[in-house]
């Protein structure tokens, strides 16, 4: 990546951080309801990986911590936020909410609430790509705790047998809700679990976007070249609790402090300042412009957007076209 790439990525990651912080505030203001899982601290993961892939061309799927992934794939932040607000202008017409962001035009194939659910779906997308002879790949982002689901092993086995073009990315933030990884998982280094299926894998520093990009480039090139699946583990840390309902009382303050010293945005910012590519004033100006965009464009768009019409409650439900539901068959 050149200096221009890194400055763009700094802005993208800072935008993601401010976007998620504003989601937190909107939730407290009761403008967002339901579940809400935020991404601060993990920004280098999706940005570094997708920088090595082809956003909008490759297929991406993830779990419920999904807002930033959709935006990096090219989704309009206004439309993503509108979905969180439950508005008709949202990407799922206000019917999905935080855990169900979806944008087929950008090939972001959704966030999913079911833990581990995206594993086989990513394999299915990769199978479709292979059958059609395309040059796309499927990327599946999930947390470390999802790897304890049986479907993780079933999917990796199938992907290996069929040599599917799928990259599994483990965003290892050390916790499954409030359970630390040592209490739930026998093999702590998640990348090692891929060896049981003869899948190449690697582990990288998920707080350093340069390291993420370097590891992701190798992984993406492997998958796209037709050599089959790959598993990339990124060591990262979420700065907030698992969700808005999480008091975060189970984590040691010293641990949080140490990980806070390795903020992915600050690491990249300081690197660019040291290289003379930006100044501290440039960074402050960038930050203010981002906050202004969110407050003056995104939030007003969401607040002014209409609520879904209650008369269309059943619209977009798959069963509406089923003759058994419509009474056409008994």
C-alpha cells in the first residue's frame, strides 16, 4: 500500500469508529432499538482484509457485528444507519435492524444473528462461484467463539474437499460474549485448527493494518488462484462490551488499558505523522469533517426517513408468494 492508500484507510477507519460511536449514542437516545453489537477496536481487521480483496466484486458475509463490513464493501452509510433506526430507507427496509444489514448490489451478503451460521453459507457462495467459473472469492468474517460450533468443522472439511474459493477470517477478540477464550476453547491459536482439514492458515496482528494487509494479500492470492480455502486469524480487541446489554464487568481494567495502547487508528495515524504524510492538524481536520458528515447528513437522513407502513407488515416475507399461505392449496 502506498501513502495515498494509507491516508484513505485512516479516514475509512476513523469514519467507522465515529459511525459506531454515534450508533451507541443513538441507542442510548432510544432511536435505535433491539440488539446492537459495535466494532470499535477491530477496524484494521475488515479494512485490511478487504483492501487485499475486491470490495463490491467478491462476496462477503459475517455475523451480527456487521455495520462496518457493509460500509467497507461500499454500502451507503446513510442507508446502513437508517436500517439501525428501523426506517423504510434502510437496506432491509427497516425490518432487519442491526444484525441483518444486507446489500446484494455490493455483494455484502449479510450479517447473521445465528452464531456460526455464515460458515456454510460462505462455502455455498464459493461453490456457486466455482460452478460458474467466476474469479470472485467468498470471504467469511466471524469471531473466535463461533469456531466452537460444529458447523465450523463441517464447512472447513467441505471447503477443503471441494477446494472452494473461500477465505475464513477469524476476528479473535479473546471473548465469546463474556467468556474468555481460555475457558471455552482447547486450542487458543485458532489458525492451528485448520490443519485438521489440510487448509493453509496464518495468524496476524489485527491492530496493525499493514500487518493485516500483508497477511490478507497472501491469503486472498492463494484462494483466488484456485488453490482452495484459507483461514486467517487476526488478533484484535473490542473496546466495548459484546453488545449494548453487556456491562463489560468481566474484563480486567489493566487488560483493557494495555489493548487501548494498541488502537489500530492511532497506530496508523502515528505512522503517517512520523513519515511526514500528515500532520496532527490534518488528523483533527479529518476527524471534524467526519463528525460533521455524520451529524449533518447521516443522522438527519435517518430521522427524516419514514417508518415502515404497518399495512405492509407481510411484505418482503418469502411466504407471501406461497400458494399454501395464500389459500391456493390445502
